C-alpha cells in the first residue's frame, strides 16, 4: 500500500513537469506569426503614409519657393512672389532656388532650405529619397512611392511671366490729361528674367488710360508717372493670370477742373451719394454704397474696378446692382485693382441705385470672412467715372 502511494505521488510530479505539448507550441508560434504579419503590414502602411505626407508637404514648400506664398502680405498687398517674382522667370532647375544661377542681381535666395545640414540636397528628394522631377515648367513630380504624384503650381508659364497692368492717370482734383497726355510718361519696372531689372514706358491716352500688355511677370513692381517736374509712383502687386488695374494721382492740379483736361475724357456724371456707404452681414463682410446719375441721359455700365487697401489683403466674391446679383466669384475671388465684368447695367438720368460688394475674404482667394469696416474704396466705372468713399467703422 505504501509503495502504491509513493508511485502515485511520483506520477503526479512527472505530469506537472511535463511542459507544453508539441501542438501547443506550434499553435503559439502560428499566433505569434499572424500577429507579427499584421503588425508589419500596419507599420508598412504607416511608414508609407508618413513618407507620402512628408513628400506632399515638401512639394508645397518648393512650389511656394518658386511662386511665393499668397498668405504673406505687407501694407495691404501680397509681399511674397518667390523666385519668379524676384527674377521674372521660372527656375531652370531646383538648384536655382538655393544657388544663384548666374550672379543675378535680382535673385534674393535661398528660397528654400535643407532639413539636414549634412545633406544639403535633401530638399530635392522625396520621402523615398528619390529625386523630384522638375524641368523648368509649372509642375513638380515625385515617383518614389511607386506612383507619380504631381504638384501643379500655376495654370501656365504665361500666367507667371506675361501679365497685363493697366490703369489711369489723374491729377489732384481727378482731372484727366486730355490733350496734355503726350507730356505724361508712365513707366513700370520689373525683373527681366535674366537677373537684371528692366522697364517699359508708355503715354496715357486723353482719358488718362494706359496699358502694359502681356509682358509683366508676377511680383511687386514700381509704377511711376512723370509730367514735367511732377512725379507720382506706387508699387503694384501683379498676380498670376490677372489684369491689374491701378490709379496714379499727381499731387498737383495739372489739368483744370474735374473731368476736364483740354477736351478729353469722362464726364463725371456718376457721383457718390454722401453718407450712403454701409457694411452688412453678421461679420461685416458685405459693403454697399449709392451712386447717382447726374446727367440728362441714361448711362450703361459693363464693368467696374474697385481699389481698396485692407490689412491683411482681402478680396470679394459677389456683386449686386440695385439688389440684383450681376456677378459672382465662381471660386475665383477678385482682389483690389482687378476688373469685374458683367452684363450691361443701366442707370437712368437723375436716378440713384445701390451697388453692393459681398463675401469679403482673407487672405486673397482665402476663406476667412473679413470685416470691411473702415476701408477706403475708389471705384472706377467702365465709362471712366470714379467715386471715392470710406466704409464707416461702426
């Protein structure tokens, strides 16, 4: 009996020390393998996404280095136009963004910096350490992830290098030059695309209107008018694919009464109704004002140009004429100095109508509602008449 119990005890000890069976070990290994595979796949997806995100962010930085950042403004106008704004041409390669391509005096780089001091060329490589594809055009591509990802930063090269600047010259009391227009020289200075600065000059017509057609690169450029010893100048921001309209006003009374000037120009029949300007909307992002036709006949208007200085720079997206919407943005906000074209609108003799600008947003082409109160406006109508007023601050 005693021997039986001793043997039973020894058998129990043996069973307890026998460990895992082969099947149990195999099952554990299989489970660990499955979990490892899932973890590796998840990690692979995460790493790939991070590389893609880093590539997209860097491509955005490179694009802004080439054409500037529209969110950066100074004194109410866009201040950053990148390499193209300084040089007047697209870079031939990404190297031009870091190294002056030829002793250019207008080059103001570097326009982009490397993330790693030990690898100064890393800005040219995507998240997979493959070189970006850039051939001097308006797009940048990455193919390191197995599929091509393209960043296009302009509709065309012409939108960046061949824009139009137009405007009007007046004297202190808003008179136009008329027969004296040949005595006025208007000049715009801009980078020539080869590292230097050039300029174009013209004389306005009798109505004071001038145009520099399809030759001006994006950027902030000096516009100057000279009449004998009188000079007036200002800086204008030229945006991609836009016609920029500006006014140059001399500080002297050069050409007589308003609308005069030796027999040329507009009549000044459309006038601002004093005290009519007001802001609207919950965020004061709308503005309206009244105009009166003081002539003896109906006037038809097909466009207008608003000039206003806001900080930061803003734009608007809708226009109403006496309560009827005649223009909307179609996802293309209009900034200060740009022409708004619309179907012909009439204002009969002696009548008053309300003009309303809506959807002011900032930055230019942005989405943030902008409070337009306290902003001064000069609005020039297609017949040459102009009104000036300030939106009340309260």
